[in-house]
């Protein structure tokens, strides 16, 4: 039987900060890629065309093309069948980007985990109690409380309203 292969893809650029980029991958994760490390690790030297990417101004010209990051300001050429040189953008595969990235911690995720834990403790529930009442697992409750897992809105509502007996009220201010 053939396995489904999950190929990483970049869906969105969130933020560019110096030589770091926050992106969203197709697995739903927001991740940060430190290009000062990545470019060095993949062998970009001072004499290569891609070395312009060590300049934050040139680096910030990044675009999302074909579900990966792309720079058309890097002088890179390929030869056509006729021998003509064709300028192509500099790209790094999304699989390499994922490999060199780390999870971005969102303040809202941290606050939600802290709120759930504080409320659970105030109501005298263990993680196991909360998991049983809300229809999740103790390890999932632990991951949320320790900011090691994102949470879907439906699951958050189930934990807050069913498990903790509170009302969920979400506001955008």
C-alpha cells in the first residue's frame, strides 16, 4: 500500500525581522527560520551570489512563490537547452526551511494554557479529571497547559464550557 507523503509547504509569510522569517507551514504551525544559521549551514559563502541575503535589506525582498521562499534579487542563472543563460530566483526548498525552523510561541497560546491550568486548579480538578469531563486526554491537557500544543477553537470551547463549567467569550479588541 502506498503511503501519503506529507510534503512541507509554506503557506504564508507572517513577519520578517532582520534575518529571521516567521512563516505558516501547511501543517498549521507558525515557525521561525533563522537564516543567519541556515545560510551558513547550507554553505552560502561571501563570494556566492546568495551572500547578498546576509544583508537585511536584500533579505527582506523575499516573496512566497510556489509554496516556498524566493528571492529574485539574487543573481542566479541556469542554462537553457539552446545554451542561453536564464535568470532564475534563488529558492530554498520548504523541506529544508522546515528542518531549520523552530516553533513560534504565541502569547495567546501561552495565556490560554495558563488560564486553563489556573482555572483547573481553582476548581480542584486534576488534568485527568478535566480530560475525562471534556472528552480529551490527560496528555493533551498537559501539552496545552505547558504550551506544547496548539488548540482548536471547538476543543477549547469543550474544555472551558464542558470540562471547567465556565463560559467561553472571545473578543477581538
